[in-house]
C-alpha cells in the first residue's frame, strides 16, 4: 500500500513538473505554474497523511469490526 502511494505521488510530481515546464515557456503560463506547484504540494501532503494514518485507521476499523461481530455461542 505504501509503495503504491509513493509511486502515485511520484507520477503526480512528474506530471506536474512536465506541465510546469511547458507552461513556463509562455508568459501567460505563470498562473498555471503556480497552480501546478500548489497541486503538487497538496498531492504530496495527502500522500504523506495517508501513509501516516494507515496504521491508525486499520486499528480503528478493526475495533469497530470486533464490536459489531456477534460473539460465538461456543455451542
């Protein structure tokens, strides 16, 4: 899971970088470059947050699942 998120972040970063290089050649592309930087930063932050929260979320959902699972009667 972490590896897939890392690959996704890398792909986003490369795509944004490529778009920024093309847009930087135009004077009118300055706004697009700024938006690209913001989107790239948001993507990196989201991936970092997902990677960080993965363990905690598994624990929370595990607790919920255990609470909702009826106990066995042993019969």
